[in-house]
C-alpha cells in the first residue's frame, strides 16, 4: 500500500509528542472532524531513515490504494466515469502519435497507463470498505456488496456512468445522477454556449493540449442522432488498421482486450436512465 501524502497530514515537526500531535489532528488519526477514524483504517506508522533525503514520517492505511487519507476521502461523493476500451484506448493512442503527439507532449503510448486497473482498485476500496454503497444509483440489477459493510448504509450511492449511455441519453442519465447526489437538475446543465463557459473550459484544459479538442469545441450535450450500436472486434480492428496501420492496430487491440473484463465489471453498476 502507498503511504498517505505528508502534505495532507499537516504534521508540525518537532512540537510535542506523537500523542499530542494526534490530539491536534496532525497525524489525522482521530479524523479531521475530531471523531475517531473508522475501525478498518488500521493505521500504521513507518519510521523514515535518519539519513538524506530525510523523507517525512508518514503512515499507511491498509487497503487504501491512494495517497489520500481516508478521513479526506470520506468528504467526497465519488462518481466513476467509464468507457469501453475499444473506444477509449484508440482515443489515447492517437494523442501519442503524429500529428497530435507534438501538441500533447506524449511521445510514447504506454499500455500500463490505460487506467482501468487503478480505477477498479479504487472503486472496490470505496465499495468494500463502506465509503459508498451498498445502494447503487438507478440500477436494480447491479450486484449488491457483501461482507462487513454489505448491510451498512454509507448514505452515498454507488455512482457509475458509462460514457456511451450518457451520450445516448444525456438528460436521462444526468437526472438520475442529480437525484443521487442531491442536486436539482436544470436543463442548462447540458448547455455551455456562452463566452464565459467557453473561456473557462479553454483555461481548464490548457495543460492537456490536444486531448480534449472535441469537448472544447462543443457547446452542449444532446442525444446522439443514432444510439450507440455495437461493433464487432473485427470492425474495430479494421478501423484501427485504416487509421494507424497494422502495428498501431495490434497494440490498440492488445491493450483494449486486456481491459475489457475490468470495464465489464464496472459496467454492472452503471446508472440506467
């Protein structure tokens, strides 16, 4: 497990004892709000070496796959956005080859950065330790969490949104999502056709030049004229061959195939309009 980020612990070096720091919230062991940490956090301390580069002493939280303390994670209502690898992987690949690579700054396609494994690890951590669930947002067919937290209501529904479902029925999916997170839906959530919003988006995505061109140029989110129609693996492969050649198509297919099972696992929990 990774150790939590020292900057999120706010430890005051050289002041008092560990017990005093803990009471002050410095190590976060009593929670950010003055309440005890959940019993599953099983906090442990790791002493740093006494020679350079003198890393800050920090702690590990078993099962937590992030560097963010659980006390901080509990402040959020997490939403998991997924997309089929046959669509997301070629989208990633095109930013790593000419001509987009000159803008994106990514000179090499790295299959390990697809992100599906990391997303599943964090999703399972949230679900299995009671950060979210057991209720699933607008999907009665979704698997129900079991175990120690299976009967305990976190008060936060499991929210998974599939990009294709959102593009097919933006208002339907967003209405269900808004109910789950306690926000009133308004139609203007699907429209950003004004100078202020356009300028905000350009600034927000400036760091990721080349990655979000379609989103930046968009002005609203309307249902697709034709709903998402399944394609065969052969059809996808032929598309990739035409755009990127055999070598490109082969690495895209290999990477996509390696992540389909994880996508399908998460898809079980996706919101249904």
